[in-house]
């Protein structure tokens, strides 16, 4: 615990420039993806083990709170993928370590170039969904209850 | 012969490291990372950009898992993503946990979690039968 506090304090104090920012972003995005992935995998397994619970979770995840999280996961995956490739290349090509700073900036540029249009697409999909729900007198903000998805629905 | 890198003050010396768990974990992170660049980023593009979670239904999932192509894609994604993610968590934890017994227990518990998740979700994908969801 003491070392975690130390890490957080030093992360703010230490002036590691681009490499340090990449290191922090890689860790945080990785942990965020893992948190989502574990829930996602065990939830998706319910398509087999408990289809009604899976159908309920799909409805639940259409709520804008979860949709926002989905955009966040997209950002995390895109950054983690771009930066992961950079790490892998530099691990096997020490001669290119002189390009450390430049490569970190290329990763950020590639990330934003991919993420911004994708985020716009995802948010417009969400807006369309909320519009459709409102048109039938429902709200996309309403959290569906599990009782709306009885086990008998797939029999 | 002076190589370019030597002129720039960086010399490269190759060392042979004996195969061990940590070395294999290091290599696995790089190799699975390359696989996930295609599998995971592809999954995000197909399922979250071309298709959207806002109109995802269990019928859509059933339609995909009615084909072995999608089942194999998702099994591969599962088999690379879970160990990659959990090993990443292990790397992070080992930076902050210095007690050797605790590290040993973290390794054991995380390994059990990986195996349990792969078996549970892998079984679900393999055994999934789409017929009740198709009209």
C-alpha cells in the first residue's frame, strides 16, 4: 500500500515526460479493459447458461451510462493497442530507442485520429436509440428490471 | 564494422536468457498483443462500430454463433485476451506487492481465475445452440 501511495505521488512529481505519460496511460487503459473484459466474458457466457439474464443485461447496457463506458473502453483498447505495438517494436529493436519520444507522439496522433470519428459514430448511434425509445413513449435512461425478462421467454 | 546504432552511441548485444516462467510471460504478452491487435480491435470495429450495442439482441448473437467461424473467432479472442489481461494485472500487482508469499498467492489465485474463466466461457461458446433463438 505504501508503495502504491508512493507511485501516485511520484507520478505527479516525477518529470518523466512523454515516456512516463505513455506508461501511465498503458497501465490505466489495460486495467480498465480488464475490468470490462471480465464482466463482459462472464456476462456473455450467460447467453448459454441463462439466456434471460443475458437478454436483460443487453437491455441494461443500452443505458447511456453504460454506453458512455463503452466509448471509454473503445478509447482504452485503441490506445492500448497502438502503444502496445510501439512497446513490442522497441523491445525487439533497441536501436530505435532514440525515437522513444517521437514514437510516443505518433501513437497519440494515431489514437486521436481513430478514436474521434469512432466516438462520434458511437454517440450518434446512442442518440438514435434514445430517439427511438422516446418515440414509443419509453426512455433510454430507464433501467430495465430483470422481471421483464422471465426465464420462460426462451422456452 | 561500425553499425548505424554504434555511431549513435547505442550498441546492441544479444544475450541468451534461459527459458523460465517470467521470460515466457514476457514473450506471451508481446505475441498475444500482436494477435489481439487483429482479434480485439477487429472485434471492437465489427461489434461496436459496424454493428452497435444499442440494437444488439440475443438473436443477433445466436445468428453469429450459429456459424463455426464466429465461434472460433470468439474462442481465440477469449483464449488470448483473458491470459493477456490477467498477466498484465499480475505485472501491475507485482510492482506494488513486495511480500514473496503474497506474490505467490496472487499468482496461484490469478492462474485459477484464468483457467476457470476459459473453461466456463469456452464451454458456453462451444456448446451454444442457436436453434431456440432463430425464427
